[in-house]
């Protein structure tokens, strides 16, 4: 319950990459980011099957993305407040998208018509399963009876402990998104270089290191996790692994985490088209709580 004794709903963006069954089981409200494939817009009622989306990317489809529509977010917020709920919305990193600022704008405009309502928009500074893990903990705390303010305090205190590390199999998509130069793409491809990247304290995507070979890059994700865990080694209730249509590689990372670090509770999910458009097929990402990002 929130401070004014109204029940509250937790919502997030589709970039949290949480499995559909989890979303349904937890009545999680999603604000949809849109994507364009070969000139056709998807993201509302019209969507591609995720394997079809990555298949089209592999076949050279032109893909792009754009953020949440403030008018759609306003409709969602307005519906929730009119039904007697307050809202805790956990948004996609402001360092990667305008989704957060759009949600803030939408909330402010809706609250003008609902003076007794409350909408809190949190900039997660997270992406993909990092955002998903952030939401997972918020939902867990809500089920445990925490108030909205108590959950917000936990989210703020632990935001920079949401660790992200990922690797890609094809440098083409990082080049298209301006993350690497054409020269790096060409020579990296020739030398079988696989970059390992993370989301930093400003919620931006930055490189950590380059390794040669796919298997080494997957192992490097686990190396990074082991290095970052610190005081959180015994505080991880869930490990999330997201992938760009390469479930066997995601399972390999899971098995390595099990073997080396002893964790047993995992969630493996597909990257959504918004994240997948920029990372590409073959991406594997690992998310957990650690001492630092």
C-alpha cells in the first residue's frame, strides 16, 4: 500500500525483456517501445514472433527503433489512476532512450487531472535483463508487503549494483548503432574479436574488453560476474540471462555460473526487438547484483 493507503501497480517498459508468462503471472503492466522492420512499424497490437524478428535480421532486414509514445503512456497511467491505483513505473535507462523522460512527461500531465493520485517514475539506468531484474526485485518486495516508498528507497540504494555484461557475435549491429567504427568492425571481424560490454553508472553502453573467440567471450561474462560480486555473493536471489536467439549459448553461460559460483535460480529470456535491433542475433547478456557495475 502507498502512503495514502491506495494500492499501487508496478509497471515497466518492454525493454525489461521479461518472459511473457512472467508478465502475465505478475499482472505487470508494460509500456511498449516500437520497432521498424523494412519500413513496417511494430510494437502495439502488431508484433513479430521473436525468432522471426531475429531471422529477418540475419537475412539483412533494415531495423530501427523509437521510444515510448507519451500519449500511450498517458492513457495507461490515466486508466490505472481512474481505477484507484497509484503507479510505480520503472523505466528504461535514460542513458539509452528517451523512454524515461517521456514517462515523466506523461505522468506529470495525467496527475494534473488526478490531484489525489501518485505516479513515481524511476530511471532504472538499466537495460534488458538488468531492468528486468530491477523490476523482479520490486515485485518481490511488493509481495512481501513493502510500501511504495520502501521499495523506492531500496531501488535507489541498489540501482548501481545492478550489473550488466554482454557480448555480441556479429560486430555489424554495434557498428550500425555507432558503438564501434567501421575500421574496428572490419579488423575485429577478421581477427574474430568479440567485445564484452556493460552498462555503466550513467546507464550508457560502454566496452569493457575484447577477447578472441566466441567461447572465450562467453566465459568472460562469468569472469566479470565473479569479479563484481563482492559483498553480494550471497544476496542474489535470481540471475537473469538474455539472448538474441542463441539459447544454447545462454544455457552454456548458465551452466558456467552454476559450476563456478553455485547459483541455481535462473531466468533465461529473449532480447526484445528494441534491444535486439542494436545488439543483434547472437548476443548473450548476464545480469546480477554486485558491488559495482
